[in-house]
C-alpha cells in the first residue's frame, strides 16, 4: 500500500485586537481532492496548550480507511502563532477564540461542500469539538469525542475519586499544595507525576508522544496556564466552570465518545454525551487511561475507523 500524501500549510486567522493576523499551521495526511477517499477528519489536540504531535497515531486512519487526516496546532501552540504577551489574559483565551479558528481553517481548506468533514477531539479538543458541533456547522458529518469531559465540574468530581484511591499521602500533598498555591514545589510535581502515570498514560516508560504533549505545555504555558491551571488535577483557569451539557441536544450528527476505565475523564464526566446527544455511542477501554489511543492503539483505530465509514 502506497504511503499517503503529506502536505503542510498555514491559514491566516484574523483575531480582533491583534495588530497582525495569526497563523494556524496544519498538516494533511491523505489527499483531500481524491474522489475515492472518505470525508476528511479534522483532529483537535488537547491541553489547551498542547500541539498535534501526540495525536499523529491517528494517521493510521489514512492508511487503513482512506480517511484524510487534518492535524493542526491551535494558536498559542506548536507551529502556530504564539502569543506569550497574552499570558494570563482571561478575556482573550476563550472557547470562542478557538471555535472561530476552527471555522476559519475549515473555510480555508474549503471543506463544507462535497464529502463534508468529520471531527475528532481529544481531551480539551473534545470539549472544543462538542461545543462546535452544537452550532450545527455546515458540512459536519460525524463527531468523535475522545477522553473528554462534558463539564469541568464533573471532570473534577471524577478526579477527586481517583485521588482518593492513590497511595496514602499523595492526595493530601496535592490538596495541601493547592491550598498554599504551591505548584512549583518538588512535592507537588512528584505527586502529580504519580497521578499521571496511573491516569494520563499507563505505558512504562512513557512513549515520545506523551513527552511531546507535556513539553508543549511547559515550553509555552500561556494557554494552558490561563485556561486550565497548573496541572490536569488543579483547575484554576477560565475553563473551571465550563460545561456543554445544556447544549448537547443540539448536536444532530452521529457521535462516538470513548475513554479509558482509568482515565482522568471518568464515567461521570463522559456519560452526559451519551444521554444528551440523540445519536451517540459510548465505549470504555478497560485498563486504559487518558491516552487510550497510545495504550490501545489497534482497538481505538478500529473503533474510530469503523465509525467514520459507517460500519
């Protein structure tokens, strides 16, 4: 089987209040214009503040299912425009900013006609993807929500239960540091590392994709720090009260939600997608965590690929 075509490009994104256009970098694996291909899949990375790299295994779908995969780095991240001068600007870094960026990319690539397009969002990307789908955008065919919560309140509820199952002292250390706002200490980072090895990615040692995701967050913490907070466990940013639950009934397209049994996104955070989206499926991968696509790569690709082609 021939290797899929790979192309890269940049879409200019005009953001009100900025003196110059931002640039949204993207990579396409597959041929958007080939008649025999399926509808393209736009892949939304997590964080907010990561980059596309850790989701590249989804390029398997281009080889196995002829699904062109569009990876991109959201502004503030990866190969796209960084805006460190906006660090801490809670009015600037909003879900709406990234929703409009996604709209802009779709129009730049002219995806609204023909086969249309599908969306897969991981973690924060699934939050963004689900919020986007509630607007019923022209051209959207199917939605995949990977390891994402329907509300941050429910995310935190699930996290609290996970912390209570950890070795004695870990949860106490995290809570003590949260109370003191001591997020740079070795005690806090060591405790978070224990959580991540159980609930972020359970592969030992961590594969390069995990390191890539975390390095993106620390390399430029502007977006993550402003919207999320110091870690996956401590939510202090603008997303703290975020929810899409009351809007989920507006999603008309077939939707697949999946996560891992040991995921940071626990059942309580994922199940609203199943109950409130009219055409929803929900799968849990046992003994998998937040990076299910790395831990259960073959199973995840089959689940997603079959869903996208309507099997």
